């Protein structure tokens, strides 16, 4: 028995079954595909106002395009399937209390109980509206200030719904007025079922002739620290700014046209960059002009303003003044007052230098001199010059100098060799020298030839 059963099993193992249709492979019914429904695991944030408008992120699994979201029995809006594990949606309005969150995909749903809580917010308040008046035609953008504002808030002014209502924060709303008859109007903000009223807070007025824009200021400013306004060096890029007001059109809606006697502009609008020209004789006065146009449906209204920019080649100018001063000092041909004519009267160094020139002309005869070209010249507004730590000046020039002179009092000769440092300041729209100090040696100790 045992042997025959084993043999029978062996024989069966070698059999090949053939179906009536001739196929050698047995076949049977195909199992249907397995469909897995969505799973909701968490919601963030977990609470929001009863007015709705809270953007939530739902995390889970098996999310797909076309998913529907219900929160507390209220359909969410702006549903976006970010991925198979994340959905974003916006809550609708509902009464306060815990709410379940349900996600449905292709008829299969998943619910997370008490996943979101609707919270009753305090009623809104309105403290002010700005501007507090506008045209009966509407279209005035207003900002409301108060408390407990929220996304989804509505605004009516004089019973007319405002458009473009945006909750900037819990204390600020922006909206655009609708058309209405002239007169005082109540301002109402509603957040969900709660509202606040600012009685007669806004006044509709019949528009009169629209005044043109007003340019309150036009300034050209270097980007260098402490540089004066309306100043530029040749080739320097500076910032030109027009401050403009208009009764009806925001600054962003105005057209700006910039022009100048020379140079080039970069950018558009109320603030642009202007590069001063090169290759001009300095100092020069160049005009920078802005034309501002309000593009009305009828005849556009324009206004212009011009500022004079003083363009300098600062290094060249202060270097030339320094060399000129030292040459005239050395020649002893002109009066001391003329020699120090380019020293600023507000600098203490001017009077000291005037006295030095007088003493030199009285006590010395300069028999020969050599004034070289400056070895260093810098501009640093409100800065410091290195020799003797001269502070609060705008420029420094270092010039090599050599003098041979005879002391009229003793008949003795002496030679002075070194570097003369002149400082400069920019005052009253021009460059001036401020003081001069000699850093060198002399063949006669205790000489009073030069300070």
C-alpha cells in the first residue's frame, strides 16, 4: 500500500493537464486589485476662528488628486494635494467647538476625531480709517485700524461692500471703497457673525478738479558716508530720489522721466541711480530733472522739478590747490592774504597759516625751492589725515617739498626737506584747504622757517 501510493504520487507528478481549449497552462478567475483608502494622522494648526479662513495642513497617507476635505461637517476650500502624505486646505465658518477632519479619496474616507477646534474670537473693534474721505466714485484704498481682525473679514462703508479686503494683521485691514452718494458713512467690519461699527467714520465727497502731483523734494546723494547732498565726483554713481505726493494716484501708479545735462541713468520710478559724466571741466554744475506724470484717462497731468548737482574731480582739485599754495608760498610774490585765499575761514588752520606766511616773508628770503607732485591724495568725508592726526576733515594731500632760504635776521642759510600735508574740507559747495603742516628736516635746529 505504501509502495503503491508512492508510485501513484510519482506518476501524478509527471502528468500534464490539457484544457479543452488546448492550453497547457491551467487558468482560473483573476483577483481584483487591492485599493487602499486614505489615512488622516494629524492636522496643523489644530485650531482657528469660527469665521473660518484658517489654512491647515493635513498629514497622512494615500492622498490623491481630487481629495475632498470636510472639517466639522463644513467643506474646506482651496484643497491642494501637496503629495500622497500631505494636503492643504482652508477651513470654512462653523460654530465653536471640536471638529472631526475627514478626507475622502475616490469614495473612501478617513476621519480623525476632534482634530481641529473652532475658537470664538472676541468681536472686532474699529478705531480709525485712513484716509477718512474719498471720492463718490469709489476706488479709494483705505486702511482700517482696530483689533481682532481676521482672514475672511468683510468691510462695508455706507452700506456699500468694499472690495479687495485684506487682513494685514489682527489690527489692520486694507480695502477699496465702492461708489456711493456724498456724505458721512458708517464703516462696518464683520468677522464671522460678529461686527464692529465706526459711526460716520468715512465721508464720501464729490471729486473736484484733480490736482497734479506734487514733488516735495528732489535730492541727489552719494553713497559715500557723510558725503554732502547734491554732490558727485566725475564718473561716480549716485542715487537720485524724488519724494512725490498725489491726491488720487499712488506713487507706484505715476510715471517718472529722468534727464540730466550729462551722465546716464539706471532704473525707473521715484528712485534711480545717476552716473556723473567724465571728461568735463570741474567743478561743474549739472542739472538733474525729474518729470512726474499722472496717467489719467483724459489729459495726463505732469509736473517737473530740477536740482543742481555740483560735480567735482575732488582729488585733482584739492591736489592742485595744495601745490598752488606751496608754490605761491615759495615765490613770496603775493600778499599773505592772497596766498591763503583758498583756506576756509571756518578752519583754525587758516589763521595759523596766515601768520606763518607773514612770518616767513618777514624773516626769510627763499633762494630756491622744489615742489613735487602729490604722492598721496585722498577724500574721506569727516575722516582723519595721518600726520598730526588731523580729524574731521574731508581730504588729505601729501606733497614733497624742498626749500633753500636765508634768515634775514642772521644771514645764515638753511635747507628744509620733507612732506607737506594739507587738509581739505568741502564747504559752501566747493573744496577748501583747511591747514598745512610740514613733516621734514631742516639744517638749522629750532628754525622757524615753516611750521
